[in-house]
């Protein structure tokens, strides 16, 4: 009787793990592989997962940002007052970029073909990657930023730019040509 319970429990565990075995891994590595293999357009599911991963990354960025800001303001990070003011002003800019990026992700989840939102998200990611790489060069900040800076850079440039933004821009370019030019009537000149 004990063996039957053990076998039944093992079978239930096995059956419970089957969905995880077949689930696709939409990690950074998955998308980098797609970039290097000259991919076709992303599927709808891959676009959603890409936006979910970028949203997750922005949330991690917000947490690291908050920790650095708190530690500068409370004096945990030992820097001079003027340097602290400079870094706080940079962190305020980053906060705006993070919030803008999150807004663009929300917008793209509802309207994935929005080119303006895609460009806005790309700009936010690029700005954050540049600033977080600068923070990573500061020994007092690097403990908080760590691998987040290079990860931001990879998600921004090769992944989002090549897999989402460029195909969308090409699609929009094919859909519409330049707007037709309107001919303005030339004003009639009266002779005296």
C-alpha cells in the first residue's frame, strides 16, 4: 500500500512538471539568439514576452534607483555634498526615464504597433543604460547597480531595437509612403 502512495505521488509530481518542460524560455539569451540568427518578425507571443521582460527590467531598475537615492540622502554612501547634489539630479532624470519607459510598455501592450511609443521606450532604455553604466564606474554605486547596467544595454540595443523597433518601422514605412504634398495656391498679385 505504501508503494502505491509513493508511486501515485511521484506520478502527480511528474505530471505537474510537464507544462514547465515544454514552456519556452523567453530570457535575454532567447532574444539574443534570435537577433544573431537573422530572425523573422517576432510572433505575437514573443512580443508580449519581450515587453514583459522589459517591464521586469524597469522594475528592477526602479528598485536599484531607489536604493541608491536613499543611500545618498541618508549618508550611507560617503560622497561630498556637491557630488551628492549632482548624482541626485542625475537620479531624478533617471526616475523620469523609468516612469516614461513603464508608460510606454503599458501603451505597447495595448497597441503593439505604436511606433512613437516604441521609440520612446527605446530612448528611455538607452538613457538608462548610459547612466547606469556611469553609476557602475563609481565604486560606491556599483554594488547597487551591478549587472543591471549591461543588461539594460543588451535589452535596449540589440534586442528591442533590432527585434521590435526596426521591424515596426519597416512595416510602417511599407504601409504609408510620404504624405502627398499639397499645392498652395499662389496669391494673385494686383498691378497698380
